[in-house]
């Protein structure tokens, strides 16, 4: 049995129902953050200003916004949950390392704590998957 199958089996037997609520909250927060980036492009440009990536990649704000919107939606409904989480992790790592580091944790406008909490939740759901109440589980039980 492969490692991925072992993780799937363990996750199916140890996934409490309250984690479904936490998964939906994680997806909602990413989706809402994507909407806020979409509505306020100036905020996104300010967040990226001065980072290592800001000068070399012009498509980065669009990619981050799209990833938050699509990934957040997929996490909410529990479809391709691990893949959606996997695509969010580099974005949040970049937020923690490049952006929030220069703002500091104690600043009133800092989003460092929020980014760290989201990053921790992403790692949890990378291991746990969508859980019993998800489209991943539904399609696993009802193959097309």
C-alpha cells in the first residue's frame, strides 16, 4: 500500500465532523480574500511592493487572486481538496516570508497572524483531505 493510500485510509477513519466546518471556514476566508484582492487592486500592489517578486512578475497579482478564488471555492465544496490546498501553500508561504515579515507581527495593519493561521490550516487539510462531507468523498463512493 502506497503512502498516499495510507494517508487516505487514516484520514477517513480519524476525520471528526467539526473539521468540515473548519474546512469551509478556511475556504471562505480564502475566497473572501480573493474577492478583496479583486476589488482593491491597489492593496494587492502595496502588499507586493518591495518584495523580491514584485519587479519581475507582472501576472503575479492576477495569479494570486485567481488561486484564492478558485482554491477557496474548491476547498469549500471539498472537491480536489488536497490539490487546491497544495496550490495555496506557496502563496501563503510567500505572504509570510516576503510580505508579512517586513510589516511585523505587532503592527496594527499586519496580516502576519492571519497568514500563519491560514498556512497551518492548509497543512492540516493537506493531510486530512476533504473529509466525510465533501465532493471528494461523494465521488469516491459513487464513481462516475
